[in-house]
């Protein structure tokens, strides 16, 4: 990471703080006056004015947190908030919240955290994952009117008119400003000198993962490590993809009861469980499942689900129509000429996008438009609201057109798949990228496609194995057996989840310990607490010795199953 541009500012602020006595305890540090003195000046970022009168501080002690993204911990911290505005924009205000560890616990680390969906932050759920490792940790409200307000509430100025400031803040600007201001404040408040190293980390999943890539791709030389889970990049494809299952149901004129699709998922898990060499109700080789299991064999099997929350009991047998819907969804979007537009979720992933709703008047199951997909079309394609009321007249070709037009319109903002990471790599940056094998919201293949794009762009003169080895020296991708979207999966409770990524990243960046495999823990089920290791792509997990020994193996057939030719799209899709 390059030398900080704010070094002279830090020295000046440190001198002011030193005159008042350098804080040595959390209580001494956590005062409005200390934080105000540590704020960078308004001219620190051109066009931004910091409101020093907005500073609030609160000492928080013995606060306990638990998450799938970090081990349970009890922490003390100073909760700092302050506001800034962009010059020339009436009514503009952006809020930052930064948690500062006690001076004795600070380890010269900064952590930026992201959000999910249209949220640019995760509230107080992500910040503890930095403080517990001695990192000042921050989040932003993006200027959307408060930490609980999402970008979609501010994206339209009027029907047909995007708020481009909101778009760019959501895309990458807000996180850029968070990191610059947060790191400057951190240096100043802890009295770091120009020669002191401040390690800069990022952690986020889903939209938070896309936000992380937005920083690594644009400002790579300012980061030491990024922990990115199941990123929602390739935005126009990803969001439109949510509607694909709905259009499959409309096209085939069959709306499966949820219990029927759940039965297909559970039978697929049962059939593919042993393909990884271990019978534990976790499918670690969804690639082999895709290649070798025919879900048509599930037809005729009985399903039964009790009535719940306004829906009736569901009893029946898996139908040929249900199988056709599931097969078509798994096969991915193709246009009317049979060309591939995009890929879909792996076998064993829940069919969440295909969820139907029950009509108590007709006694039939019918279309339930996916909220995320519908909102993208209403908000960023039609630009007239946040709800899509109908899919009448929408075809596979319509979805293709939406994906391609969105690629063009939002390429510089939300696409976030720039594959040349040279500045980040040259600065010594490291990436831990993970994605659940059974992700039902963002196809696992989306992450593999990006890793492969970076590999081919950055190492064009190396063969596959040599380029993969070179990329894995600093950017490693891990698929997580059984995991859903940024979380464990109740359908495969014995699956592991990488809960200690921050500790692993710190060890890699600061101590040179390469995560050959990624540490993971079973967080539920009969094997709760068990440690497992995740293989780095392109190696795939294989258990031997009756499921007691895990190896990471190279299997060309499996690798090829993740590579898709998007021949319906007239330009490269990274």
C-alpha cells in the first residue's frame, strides 16, 4: 500500500493531541474534543466539508456480539459518528460511524465494511469483526438519509430521472470517502506518525462484496487486504437473473408448490452427497452433481409439507412439469436462438427466485415476482419506482436485452468487474474471495468467472496452471460446500463456513502465512464446532479413506463445467 497522502495532516493533528496529553485509555480517547481535534481538515478531500459540530462519541463496554463472519466476542469501543457534505449540493449530508478500540488494543489496522441488497452498510453487525482484531472499523450511510436508509430510497429524483450522485455514491464514491476519512481519523486519534504502518482491510458479502471490489479495482494501491464474499457484481446480469426463474414458470405455464421444489433440492442433495467421497449430507462437488445427476429421476417421488402462515398443506408427487421447471432454471438463461446469455445456480441451491404464491380464491399456486429483480427493472431500467407489477409480455429475449442494456448503462458504476488488478497487486494487496456452493441468490459461477477473467487478463502469456498458480499467490477463491448466500444453510447443516477470515487475512498480510486452504468451522448441526478446510480454486475437494481425509485435487472435467460461453452477448463479460 502506498504511503498515505495525509501524513502531514496526521503529524499536525498528533501534535495538537499531544499538547493535550495523548489518550491512553478508552475514556480519555472517547471524547468529542479529542475526536474533533483528530478530524482531517475539510480540504483533505477536494469538494468535501466536514461538520466538526456533528461529532458524537460514546464509550461502550462489555458489548457481546456473534456472527457467522467472526467468532463470538465481547468488546469495548468508542462509537464515533460525524457528518460531511459535498460542496455545491443543497441539503447533502453523509454520515460515518467508526468504532475505535481502546488505545491499548489498537493494532494499527483499519477495516471498512459493506452492506447487502440496496443497503450500503450492515448496521452494527460487521463493525465488531474489526474491533476484536484491534482495527478501527467504519461504515457509511452513503448520504441516503441515515444508516437504516437504503440507496433505492434516494435513487430517483423523479420518474424518469436518476439521482446520479446517489448512483455514484452507491457504486463506489461513498466507500472511497469512508476509507480516506476513516483512515485519516484513525491515524490522528491514535497519534500515528508518517512512518507508522496502518494496515487497511475491507470485509463484506453480497452487495458488500461488490462494494469491496469497487475499491480494489479503482483504488487498489490503498488496500492491504480484502475479504469478499459472494459479490453482487456484474449488476445488470445479476439483478435481471433474479427474474429468470419467474419467466421460466410463465413460459412453461407451471407454478410449482414450494414443497415440490424443496423435494427436488433435498433429493438432489441425497443423490449427490457421496460424490465428494464423504457421506455427511453436504454436497461439496456441485460440479459433479451438475454433470452426473439427472434430476428427472426424482419425478414421481412424494412430497408433503404442513400448512403454515396462510399457506395450505402441500401433498403430492414431483411432476414432470416441476422437473422441467427445475431443469430449465439450472440450465441458465438462453435466448430464442438457443444461445447462452447467463448461467444459473448450482444443483442443491434452493429455488428461492422461483417461489410461488398461493391464491386462496382459486386454490392454485401462481406467479410471485422476485422483489430484487423486479426492483432493478422498475428502478434502474424503467426509472419509475421500486416495484414491478407485471411480467406480461416478458420473454427470455427481454431478459437478455435488459442484461445487455444495463451492462452498457452501468458499466462504469455498478458492473464492477474490471479484471486488471495490477495496481492492487503491485502494492502487495491480498484477496480472500469465498462463495457458497449452494448460493441461491448469486450464482457461484459468477465468482469463478471473475477469478478466471483476472487470471487471463493479468497472465496472458502463461498456460492455465502457471497463471492459476501466479494468481493464487495474492488472490485466492474458495467455494464453500453446502453454504447458501453469505450464510450457512439449514438444508445442509453439517457444512462449514469460513468464520475466521479476518484473522486469516491478517496472518497472510502481516505475517506472510499463505492460506493454502481456508479455515472454516461447522456452525450448526450434529458436527457443530468441527474444523474443516476449504480448497482454493481451481482445486476441488475430494474425501478419501471413508471420508476421513480431504484432498484438494485438480479435475479438468469439473473445472470445465464452470466455464460458460456467453455467446448471446456481443462483447466480453468479465
